[in-house]
C-alpha cells in the first residue's frame, strides 16, 4: 500500500500542517428569520471590535448605526473573515474578502407558510398561497418604489405639475406631499412591515393608519396587475397550489382590515371610507402610532435603506 501524502503522519506532522497555506471558499445561502436577533448579535460583535485611526469611537458609532438598519451590514459584521478565523484554533488569517448579495429570485415558500387542506379546499375563507404571493410581491414593489422616490427626490415636495414623476409618494393624500424625509422613509417601511408579516406566514393585518393605507395600495395594485397581466401572474405563481379563494380581493378587504384599530360607530361605511375618515382625522405624523389593541412592532427594527 502506498504512503498517503495528503495527511502527514509522524513527529513532523504538526509542523508540516502549520506551514500549509490554504485558500477556503465558502458559499452560504442564508434566510433571515429573526431580524431583531441578528441585529443584536451584530451590535454585540461591533462592540467587541478594536478600531484604529483618528476617531475609533466615531467609527464604532457609524458601524453600529449601519448594522442597526441594514441586514447586509449586520451579516457583514458577523461573517467577516477575521472574525471567523479568530474562532478557529491553530490558524491565522492571511487576508480575505467578504461579498454579500441578495438573491434576486428569493421568495418565501407560500405553500408551506399558508397551507391548504389536502383536497385543496380550505372551507372557510383564508389567505391562500397564491394570494399571499401576489400581495407580497406588490408590497415589496411598492416599498422599492417608495425608497426610489426618496432617493430621487429627497425632501422635494410633490406638486400637481410633477405628480406623475413620483412612483408612490405622489399617490398619497396631498396633505403628505410636503412632509420630511423621515416621514417618507417610515411610510416606505410600512410596506416592508406588512411584507415581513407574509414572509413569516402571518396575515398582514395593519397595525396603524399608515399600514392601512399601505395595504390598500398593495391590494389595488395586485388587482390591477392580475387584470392587466394575467399570464405574468400565472408565471409568478409557479407550482403554488390553486384554491377557490385565490385573488379574492373583496375577501382580503373584509378579513384583513379592521382587526385592529378604533371601533367604527358608523356601520354604513365601507372599508375605504373608514380608512379615508381615519386618515383625514389624524395628522400624518400620527399615522404611525400603533393601534391600541395591536402588538407593537419592534421600534429598533431599522430600515431597508
């Protein structure tokens, strides 16, 4: 039997192994399931880092701000090559880089998150996998567009002359058109919050007036897309199971709105009228105040950008 050269044996084995230089490539597919836990771990990691230069504490504060708002930055702090190598005995880092990118075709498994009965019929009304998928897509698209409005226009006011140049913020009530960047950023996050509910297998029940409006916009866009591009929607669904209640927008309106929020005295008002009255009676700065009976969203959840 020939001698194995890949695993040195004998007294010199440790010395030989220590002289090797190895380039390791690791590719990970990661799904974030608990953003608050990830953020807390990243913040703890940043607190343990040693910073050099003119303003080390300023660097720490800046990085803490980044990991608090951006999941990519949080992953970067935790997966940095120096940090990974430090946890492995008997080696030293010779250099390395970290690249993190979002998978364009990533989507939650809506068939698993919103299961149907075995016979494909839920009986009572429910949010079906196909409805959840299309609604999630529209919420993410609206969030993207709202952030793009913010990137392009900043705090410039929306005007009647340029209303069409705004993808989302120009669709909001005119009393919001001159509001500041922080307000606009918070409204963009309302779409993401509702999309996150769906990605966790939960119904997107609005917890504040801003989310009421955000969900109403998403339902309207989902209805429009289904009517104008049914083939594109069919392609989007892939192998998701079909159900009697697929794309039941009236059912969504009846079941998703009004679970939280103030009691409505006038039962003759439909959902749209109720939301309009609530928005009109509340200053836009108050649209993000959570309904009293709704679970509060994590105030430290940050923003996508």
